[in-house]
C-alpha cells in the first residue's frame, strides 16, 4: 500500500466521484477536460493508496465496487459543499465566468437557440457554452449538463423547469405539392394525401384537430405517406421537396413560412396533442446554482419573450 499524500489525495477522490457520475472513463475525462489515460492512471493510483479495488472495469462499462460506492457516497455531501462554497465566493463579484453545458433539440437549437447564445457570449466573453444538439432526452445529472431545453409536457419532478416560450404544431406543404395534388379543405381530406410524420411504433399515425371557433369539435384522421422520421428538420426538408404534407412544430417551419417555400394548411383548425405547447429550460435542483448558469437562463427567457 502506498503512503497517503494528503495534498494529492483530494484530486484523486474528486476524479473518482466524477467517474461514478459519468459511468465511463471517456465521459469522465471529457467532463474534467483531461485525457482518458490520465483519468485511468488517477483511479489506479487511488486504488493503490486505498489498498482495495474501487472500480470494476469491463470492455463496455465501468462499475464501482462496494468499497468504491461507499467512498463515493461519503464524499458526495462534502464535495458538494466545497463546490457551493467556491462558486459562491467566485460568483459574488467580478465578471461573469465559467462553463455552461446545455443540451437542446436539433431543430430548435440550430434555428432559434444558437443566435441567442452568440449574443450572450459577446456580452460575457469569460463564459463558455458547450451545446449538445440531440433529440434524445439525456439525463442531465449523469451526463453532466447544467441545463436542457425540453419540448415536452412531461417534466421530471426532481428538476426545476422554467417556461421559455410557447410553441404550436402547424400543418404545412410546399406550393409545388399543392399545385400538383390540391389543397385539403378539411382534416378528413388528408386521407387522400401523402403525409409526412413522426413514427409512433408500428401503427400508422393519427392526427387530431379541433376547430378554433369550437374547441369541443374534434376530428381524428389516420394518415399515411412515403416518409417518416423522428427529426422535424428532416420532415421539413421532405416537405420542401414536395414529398407531402407535414405536421411540424412552428420553430422548424418558421423560416420556410417566412420565405414562402412552405404554406400553412387548414388555418381554421388547430392540432391537438401532436407536440408540447411550450419549450422549457430544465435544470437539476440544487440549493446553489453557478451564476453563469442562472444568468444564461435569464438571458434566454428574456430573449425569447422579446421575440414572441
């Protein structure tokens, strides 16, 4: 057993807690901004100092031993308190600084979010924003994200959710498609059209509409078409190519509607249940949040309120 060197031990212990949180040497190294080899060496040194195995390594995953789990559990509260104390002191004065890690849906991030991030970074040059665009719902805590933009009506109760902006689903098609196949005048007419949709299992999708003038009057229509995908930008592009009628969140269709390459159909009807009606900023609950994360959240909310 190696002799304990207290001044070096704290780094090793912190890296172990990050490894436990991330679940892999690769993600832990990315989170700490070090090499995977350095990460592995640190854990090996800690095991030598402890005289007991702390990590079970396989080709696909990393799991803590019972000793490792106990050590990480005992460290969680004191390391959390250290982080809160440091951020409190650091953030109490001086310019805004730090790293903000964000995940957001692909279409919304590319078309709406990035311009606002650029404006924020120009005003706060000591802040860094790391954005992951993905339509999967990532685990914020286990993957190290500070914030997520979620287009959902089902939000985790253990997180803080702040409304970002309202959104709605639109039925759209290209002028070329409509010139060739005609424009549907009722939801039932969609039976006769090629429709582009999000796949929901193996069954054909059903779209529900309600009249703006009489919300109690609803119509549900089974639709079919040549193309389905779980990405709204891909559906939009297929609609732009004249492949069919698409149901899209408004943020995916906005630019195409503005330039006339898509047009809204059935304006007297609204869609029901196709997509969530709001976008949210979501973060894990914490008693103290880094100032850069808080200010970035406020910036986004104000920016999208101005745009609405």
